[in-house]
RNA sequence: GGGUUGUUAGCUCAGUUGGCUAGAGCACCUCGUUUACACCGAGGGGGUCGGGGGUUCAAAUCCCUCACAACCCACCA
C-alpha cells in the first residue's frame, strides 16, 4: 500500500519538485498552437521571500500550470533583482559592521565587492521559490544585471539621447544625506512630523516684514521675500528690498501667488535652492539659487564663517539663538507638518540642487495614455486603468540618476574642456578618448526602475525585426502598490522600444495584511513567513489558503485558517485516492480487471457526478479567464469535498464502477493541480494505473451524462438529507434510537431503496402496507415515512407546528408577490413561473407536514 | 486638498450584468468507531448586508447623503 492514512507534504514535496525540474516540464515545450507567457516580478537576488511573494507565486504559478494543462506553450520566466538601493543598504550596513565606509573605496571596487556579496547570498530565494512550487523555466532566469539587460537598457538610452528625450538638468532632488543619493519622487515617504514655525523679522528702512518658516537655517539661501499680489497689507512694499538677518545681504520683496495670505503673516521667504515651491518661484522671478547645505548635510561657506561646517540641526539652533539676541525672533509655535523621509533610514530628505539626468516623459506618457484609452490592456481590477491614466497625465520628468555604485552605470562621458557629453557603452572604463579628447564617465547609475521597465522585453529576448512568439506577455501579475513605479514604466518603455504594449492584461494583487488587517512590518513583529507556513501545512495548503478570500487589487488579511482548510483538503483528496486505489487493488487481486470496458455511467449517482464535475470544469475555465482565483479554489474545494466525497464516493460503496472511479479521480486531480501541484502529483505517482506526471496531463474534456438521471440523484440527495435531519431531531427526543423507513408510491425510493437505506443509516426500508404510519418526510415529490411510535411523534408535535407556521410565512410572502400586478407584468416570465412553482411546492409541503399531524 | 477602495455570521472573506429562503472556510452546539479520511461523518445555531434617504414589481447589488477604515497622489513657508 503506497498510501499512508494521512498525507504528509514534507515527505513528498522536495522529491516531486526535483522530478519536475529534471524532466524539463517547466520549459515551454508543448506542441499546442497557443502560448502563455508570464514573467515573475524579480525578487531581490540576495534576500528572502516574504508573504507577498508567496501570493505572487500562488497566482502566477496557478495560471501557468492551468495553461500548461490546457496544452499551451507555457513560459513562466523567473527573475532575480539586483535591487539597487535595497541591496546597497544591506551591503553598506555590512561594511559598517566591519568598521568601514563606502567612501574608502573607488566605485569599481565597490561594484565588484557588492557583486561578490550578492553572489554569496544568492540562491536562498531560488530555493524558496521551489518550495512554493513555482513551475518557472529556470534555464531562462534573468538577472537584472545580465549582459543582455544592460545591452538593451543602453540601446534604449542611446535612442532616447538621439531623440532628444534625455537632458541634464539642475533641479532639486530628494537627497538622503546619510546614503548620499538622490531619490525619485515616488521613492519618498512622507510622514507627519511635529515641528515649529518661527516668525522672523526682516528689516528695511523704516520698518520690518515678518516671515514664517520651519527651517530658519535655510535663511542664508534666501533670494527674496514673497507676498501675495492681492495682499493689501504689503502692496506698497513690493519692489523694495529688505535686510537678510545675520548677513549683509539685501533681498527684494516680490509679488507671487505662492504666498498664501491666510497663512502666518502672509509673507514668505524664498529659498530656491532648498525648497521645491521656492525653486518654482525663483524660476518665475529669475532669482539666484544659493546653495547653503552640502551633500553631507553640513552648512557650506555660503552660510558665512560663523555657520559653515555646522550640521543643519546645529545651525538651526545657532541661528535661532543669534536671532533672539538681535531681537529678530518674534514668535514660535508648534505645528504638525508632513516631512519627506528616506524610506530606508528615516533621515529627513534634503531638497538639494544637483545636476542629474532626466527623461522628458511627455511623449512617453502621451503615447501610453493613447494606448490605454484604446483599451489595449485589460486591467484587473478594472478601475486601476483610470488611476494609471490620471497618473500618466500628470507625470513629471523622470530623474534617472542615482549616486550609488550598485547598479547599471550611466553610459555618458563628459569632456571638461568643451563641457560636452557623449554617449558611449564602455562603462567599464573610467575615462575614454574620442577624437583626441579626454572624456570622464559620469559616476552615477540608473534608477532601477529605468532598467526594470524593460522587463517584459528582456525576459522574452525581444529583438527588433525578429518575430517573437512570447511578446507581448499574456499577463503581467504584480502588486498594486507598484502600479506607478513599475507597471506604468513598463508600458511606456514597451511602447517606446517595441511599438507594442508589453502585455495584454494586468492582474494586480493587494497587500497581504496580518490576521487583524494590519500591515506586516518587522517593527510590529507581525510578519508571517511563507516558508514557515509551507513547513507547517505544506506548499499546497499555503497556496490555496492565500488565494482563498482574496480579490484583485485589495489589501486583505492573511488567515491561517484558510491554510488549515487547504491542508484538510489535501488530506481529504489523499484519502479519496487511497480508497479508490484500494478498490482497484481488490479487483486486481481477484483478477477481475474490467479496464478495457471503458468508462460508462451505470446509475444516476454516476450521471450526477459527471454533471457536477463538468460544471466544475466549466466554472474553473471561466474563473481562470477572468482571474477569479478565490472563486476557483472554492469551486474545486466544494466539488471534491461536498460532492465527490460526500455523495459519489459514498454511493460507490454500493455500486463500484471502477473505470469511472479511476477516470473521475484523474479529473479532480487535474482540476486541482494548478492550485495544489504537490499533492496531486504525489497521488498521481502513487496510483497504480496512471502514466507520466500530472504536470503534463491534459485538461479534461466535456463529460457525457444523462441529465434526467443526474437530476433524479439530486432529488434523492435532498430526500436523504431530509431523512437525516428528521432523524437527528427525533434522536434528540428519544436518545440514540434508530427507525425504519416506509415508502409509498415513490418510484425513486422504490428503485433505490438500498442506497437510501445506506445513505440514511436507517434500520430498515420497506414498502408501506397501504396504510401509512409514522412521520412523513417533508422532502418534495416523495412519499416516505419514518416508522416512529406515536408517543415520540407527540413529543415532536410542537416542533412540527412551528415548522408549519414558518413555511406558512414564506408562503404568504410569495403569495403577496404574486398579488402584485406589477410584478406579474414586469418581472421576467421565467421568474414569475418560478414563483408559482415555489408557491405550489410550499403548499404541498404544508399539506405533507399536516399529514404528519393528522396521522397522529 | 485630490483620488481609489472598503464597511455582509464570532473571525477572515465570497456574492460576476439588480431576481430562489444572503453563502464559504475557521470557530461554536448536538449526535456519531458506518469498507478512505477525527486533518473525519451526520445534523444544527448564528446575519434587519455601516446609518439614513431615493429609483424599481424587486436593492447586499444602482443613485444621493452621512459615519468610519485603509491605501495612493499632491501639499502644508
């Protein structure tokens, strides 16, 4: 016997995965006409998978396995991300621990060191992907720093450079003085912080103007004081100059809408080099940009000898003290305002002027919007399309320079003599010579999203002019949280490079929250590790559990209970298989093999299960087409448990149709396989008659059955349930007592009396002798009595009367509906007929129940 | 400030274009060694679908409004 009494996932999973991998089943090697291509959002190469990856893999792998079963050339392309900044932070921390800093090494050496660091830590996440059952084509794994990725990114960048979409601009960037790099707007985390608002007097001949600021240390960079042009208080001052405190500078008072009359004193200091709004104001009024804070977060010489070299915090203190001494500090109040922080170290980001490479996104965004509005990409959930379009319509230029060595070097070289920039791919060199002139490489690297935006292109090896079978991807599955950062950019880049959208459909999953709907975070200590779940309940259980009760785009709690129910299903299926195998073994032993007879239904239970399995198949097909994973899991779950096991297997204990048992078991295994690949394969391998591996099996075809016969069985199940329920209630009145069944003019029960007796576990079953006695079973279209002695029925009387009243209330409701002429006239005919039928049914039921009372 | 989504059983969630008595898993209660399975079997309890209004023969579902929650974007001198 190959089947133990329960399924232990740990004993099978690793071997099964190894067997799949060795067989080459993950490659897109079907002979089918259609294809299915999907890429994995690359997890961090040197990290561990988190619960979100668990969800991603459950979704993507279920799809892949489904389409593989449907005989499509299915290609699930795995990836690994160099995770530029993420990895950099981890590495820098490691360096710090050893007592070093990045500034001790040249960039080339740092790059090599991080490469080794990643290489050493790599492989962990790949093992974890295997544990989750990802059936991805490992030989096609793409690393974000692979040769072909860099080549493609350079080609795009060159094209953009030639198209005039790349420019070098001095703009304010979000700068982390700890990590010493700039961030894109999208990477900035805003937090509400407590701060102070100080009022400072700027004096002029014969008066003063009070400005409010949260950042007095930037005062040295002030280029003007702005007031609102509508503000009558300051009308006469516009055009005059004021003295900038603690300096010997005079700055103009200008009129600009930016100054809010309602806020503070209505006058605001303008510091173009250290504030985004002020930068814009400065541009409008042609103000100088005076940088007073350095990249190390310390004050520069421009702040004056007393302040240069201080940190911003020290400087703020001193400025306030000095202002106070001079009597220029006029007020201080506490406020809460939102402040930009580094999402890694929490340092307050400093807006600093930097020369950076920018992509002009106007054309890219416009093209993307046009294709989106043309419905070339279908979104799940649907509303994300409009969210994306709105974002693209307001998109600003994209800063693609990052000041960290770990990434793809920007292929631009600068000649100091001529101040000219040229494109060149020889980024392994620090300096190059072209036409007798010396050029130095820009030290910066690309924003990771710039290279990641090529993901569908590089993973499918798309090349210009060469037909590519797998591009555009069938679907892009990723987190809703990176809709802007990634999905938007892939669409823009796909269109720019290939002229086509990079994928036909987008499925976005939400955040996986903890059991109480809280965001998981290390600091809260509520992080659930998917691999722990796999160890505890098995990979299949985790996959089904995380898909259950989850819909596109929504942040939803992770419930371990759902994983438990997944585990239970695996065991249930295991035992169903164990039972069927035992029947097959019996027959083999008796040398009574009837395999070659072929699969035929021989009784109504068999027709019924064929109908239910066929319905299940068609619901699953629909669910996969529309990405309704939770519904699919629930459908296959209830088909296996509530239908196949509870009714079909039970009835087969009387009628053994072995060929049908075998073929229907194969069918449920195959239908469950996309979600629970391991247990279905383990069973497939243990069954005596199956060939090959289930991963390569074929999705079931439409099943034939007799619908009338199937419907009869359905009726029988209702009758049986009613008998059981009645018996249970009686048993509460008369402990543990069993009763016999008597049937009257009822061909269904008559023809299937043994089955009815078996399923109801009643003590006997006989035809009535013409005069019915006992308690009539309330199920419709049946004449069946429980042979219960009168005194017990008397005890049951009150319950029965209550039941009749309840049915009567329902009947009243239905009658009221029919009395409404508008309903009869306007509701669909089918529905009205249904109501009529129901009324008849209720009336019949009441009469049956009343019979029970009369008999007494 | 702008936007998106949500509020359904004790908990986590379904409910696809309005239409049977609103469903599932887990939890709960009662009974149960019956040719697989106690990770089991049978039966059962539990919801005026966030509040209020409207449209309709009919609303958990559509519209308005209020409350609460989450997320995203922008911004707060």
